[in-house]
C-alpha cells in the first residue's frame, strides 16, 4: 500500500473528489499534470499503480457494447474513455471468471433498476497497448488505479486530450484493435 | 421484436445479396452499392420462427421479395428510442423523441451508393451510426445539440483522418460529403 498522504497526492485527491462524477474525464483534462498522475496511486484501496505490462479485462454488455445481430463489437464499447472513465479490471488482482461474475450481477441490477442489459463477455488488453494509442503524435489515453473497496483491481482508462476529434480517433483505433478479440461469456 | 429481428437477420444472412447502383452518387464515380436481399421465402420463414402469423410486409421487386437493410436500421433506432424512454422513466434523464426522428431522417438521407451503416447507442444516450469497411472506419454521431458530427479514418498506412462537426444534415450536405464518404467503398 502506498504511503502518500492526500496532501502529497493530487491524483488521489482528484479521483476522491470526482468518484461519483459521470463526467470526470472532462474535469481531468483541466488538470495540467494528468499524464504524470499515472505514476501516483489514485486510491488508498489500490494494490499500486498500473504497470504497462499488466493485462486488463473489459467486461462487455449487450446492447451498448455488442451487437447480437452482427456479432460484432460496437465502437460505443469504448465511449466511457471520454466521460466517466472506461472501467477495467487488472487481471493479476482479479481473475477473469470473477470479473465476469461481477459483470453478470451488474447487468442484473441494471436491468432491474434501469433498462435491459445482459452480460456478453469480455476482452483483454495490455496496458501498454492502451497507452500507445495516439493521434498526431500525441498520446490519447492514460490509466489510473481507481480501486474501490469492493474491487481493488478497478482501474479507469481516460482520454487525456480534451478534443472531440481525438476522442473519435481513439475510439476508432480501439474498435479496430479489439473488435476481433471478443470472448463470449 | 428482438427475437423477430434476430430470426430475420439470420434469414438474411442465408440470402444472396443483390447489389444495385442508384441514387445521388451515380455521377460521383463512387462504385459501391447498398445491398438488397432478394428471396421468395421471407414471409414464410419469418412467420414460422416468430411462432405467429407474420405481420411483416416487404416491398416487392419483380417476382421476389426485397428487404432493404435500411429498414432494419430504422427499426433498430426505433428500438433504441424505447430503451431511452425506459431509461428516462427509470432515472429521470430527459428523453427527446426528436433525436430519434432526426436520426431516422438522417438514415433516409444516406445516398444509396454508400454502404448501410450499423447503429450504436452510448451509455449517455447519444445515438450514432458507424461503418467499418475494408477501406475505412467512419461514425456519424447525433450530438445533444441536435447537430451531427462525422469522423472518418482511412485504413491505409497513413491512417488519414477527417472530422467534421456542427453539421446540419441535409441531402445536399450528404452530396458535399461524397468524397470523404466514398472512402467507405471498398475497392
């Protein structure tokens, strides 16, 4: 566990303040040091910052992320990179089976409280691959260890370029890279 | 509706596509057509899979049934409208029927020389269409403002990108987008 205090760690202060903010990426992009914050832990519940060699698991839901008619991944599977942060689990801290079980429970809750949603499956990505997504030589994505008490493996992938064209480019690149790597539950 | 759509999509997958050329792009040198699926069995199969008398009505061309993928797309956008309406009832987020109508209007304006796109709905309720062909990726998004934005990324080595925003979509605008949208046509 890291020993930085909140006062020494603006990254943690930011993510605590914006924990429930559904548009926190916008606020993140107002922070000058946002890229450097990847080297600071964002949560006191985290096992540590996200290493570039780590494998990350993204849980996918139908109908937002997956199209059952064409059996393809939708670009909207990655929309959260520009609003609340794209939730992923760090596989070395939570196995894929456990992530899928949590995803199924999440889908059930969402279906009960909001609108029908079902678990489709998952995809995995290397942290280094996500960090290499760039547009016009500028890095687009950063990964923060936004662990929560019930899921210490939780991390957020966020846009670090406050630009709609960059978002669309990053989303298209992610879609192209991972569309053939879907793993059904 | 979902089961019916799946059954119908399965049926379509087994049909031989018939490529037609028509519409606004006929003089623009763009050489790809919307796919139509021609069959004489749609009504029968649709009814038997859905398990009830079919209410499906398809246009007729010559002696066969023809189902335009655009109709399926409009149907999916309409279904998204139901999702947004239910979501609004659940959490109070505003639901704007005009956005659904606007997107359907946009679909109907897509020149027939352009491949039929796929629909998408973001978690935040934003409606979009996307194309993913051998030559390029593109998405057309209806922003909260009621205006559209279009992104295109070529799949050649240079990965050239085009981004246009604040578009008030009309048929004439689509015509002016002939060149970038033409990238969606596979060689």
